């Protein structure tokens, strides 16, 4: 499974900046952009695998820079991992798979969170209609 976030690209020196419809800006390395998506301003989709997304607290509405905010809407514990469904502030839903390591934080339905997207785990493709 892969999560897709719609937006556009803008050139930024040695790489690109992905900008979604709400103005979220995420730096994307040049090698993470499909050749057909390498035109500034065209509709693209940012692809990110569920296990490549980290979840962090979002206290008092604050979130780390370039991290979409949302609310945990579903939690499924599967033994070796926990799958979280997160409804982003913009209305999009992401699936996040967290490997259950000793001491890792457990999230509950209704928790306000930020999702952290590491640039090296992203891939940008042209948007599909």
C-alpha cells in the first residue's frame, strides 16, 4: 500500500519543493522525482509508504515544520505492528504502520498528531485523473 498526497512541484536549487493544496511545503530530493513530473507547477502526487511515516505529538495545534497535522481515527494492533489511520486537516486520510518496538508511544483514536515525512522516503509522480 502507498499513500498519495496531491499537490505541485516548484524547483528549489538541487531539488524540489512539494506544495499541497493547503500550502504544506515538503523538500524533495531531485532523485525522488519521476522524470515525467519534473516540470514546475504541474499536478503531481507525493507517494509515501505507510511504514516510512513517523507520528509525533501535536500539542496545542503546533506541528513540526513540513509535517501535516491530523487526528488518529482508527487504531489496529496486529502484533508486530500497529496501523493508524490519520485524517489530515485537509481531509485526506493516511495509513501509517508503526513497528511495535519496546518503549514506542501508543496513539489512541482522537489524538491530535503530526505526521513526519522524511525526504529520502518520498517519491513524486505525475497526478492521475
